């Protein structure tokens, strides 16, 4: 599977694979195990052919108040807009669970979100506490990498057997993938501007309650895609919901590490994980709160639906 999807790494993957196989005694069980794995991989590759991956799709929008535009320093176009059009693994379609969309620019809700991120998300913020900065930086790492490492650690500490581990990773990764597919479709359908653009151009939003600051910058550089909904929140919502289903909402026992801060954090409850991750992206200055809450809820909804329709006992 990895060699098909990452052909540039095929040589190293083959070397690692052969090294792994040498640890398994030769015999009928090994031969048949290899055969089953290869047949399963071929079946999945066939199943996913033409699923929309890497399709030639671009986000073409006209700059206007509230509309996303490439942000400095790279001014890169939207990353992987095709992701929102990929055939989901479990959902019927990327638009199956509709989003409400961003708040209107002249609404009280938008003004509240604007003022919050302007105050606590600025690179030079005087209201963001050291603890908030640490949480923000902790979750500025690569989130899928953080979660995959955390899930491996969780399976090890709980001494899950091979079937339990397979089910854990199937639930968390399939729902997480579908949450991101639905999320990226939301970004395509609602290409909302990032806080840095909104704050610098607030004199164009027709909202007398917002004040422009042309020099405002976020704590970290913006990722190259629209604000709404947050991909970080979508993946976390699906992850926290799946862990709550498997271990109980107050006993997810997830330990995460961050290469950015060089620290680890332990989360006992799904609510605490949701809260910290949503706050972190606001404290980084790269998301409005509505993008976080709606994204997190979308992740939960994807997981709820998937767990009702799949992964149930049979017979």
C-alpha cells in the first residue's frame, strides 16, 4: 500500500519490509500471512482507483471582504483543494453533513470572534498568558503525526491484541479521514478569510464595531487554505469522539508529544482534548472560534454517523 501511494519511497520501504519479515520464522503461516496482506492491499488499491485523489481542482475566488486570499509570506494557493472532492471511506458523500457556514461580517458573533483572536492571537499579544502560548505552540506541531504516535502508545499501554489494535486504528483513521474530506469540502464551499487578513482589512468589512490594524500578524504563519472550518478541529472532533466510544469520554487516556515544545501532555477526557485544541488555534492567531467549534462538531458528527453504521457487532 505504501509503495503504491508513495512510490518515491518504494526502495526504502522494500528494505524496511524485508528487514521486518526476517524477524518472522519461515513457514506456512508466514507465507499465507504475506499472501493475505498482499491480496488485501491489491483489493483496497482497486477499490480506491478514481476516488478523486489528486484531481485537477483549484479554488478560484475573487478577493472581497470575508473571502480567503493567499497569505504571506508564501502567498500560496489553497493546498489540496481536491481533498474535498475525494470519495469518502464511510460517508455517502463529502457534503452529507452540512455546515452552517461562517458568521456574517456584521454580526455580533463575528465581532466577538474578531475581537478575541485580535487580542490573544497576535504575535505581539500582551493578553495571551505564558500557559496559553505554551498550549498554542504545543498544538502547532503536525497533528496527524501527534495523534498516530499517541494511538500507538495507547495501544501499547492498554496491551491491545492485534484485533483490538486493528479495530482501534480502523475507527480512528477512517473517521478522521472522512472528517478531513468533509472539512476540506467546507473550506472549498465557504472560503472564509483568515484572521490576519480580516484584521488588516477590517476597514472594508462594513462592520463599525471592528477596527483595522494593518500591522497585525498571528503568532505563527497561516497555513495555505481558508479559515472555515478548521481542519485541526475536524480531525480532533473525530478522534476525541472515537476514543470516547472505545474507552469512555472520561477515560481516553491519550498521551501526546510535541516536537515544537519538546513536551508531552496527558488527556483523560475527550472534553479536555477538544477544549485545548480549539483554544490553541485561536491563541496561535490563525482561526476564528466559529471555525474551531463548527469544525470540532463536524468531526464528532462524522464519527457518530460512522459508528452507528459501521464497526457494529455482527451475528
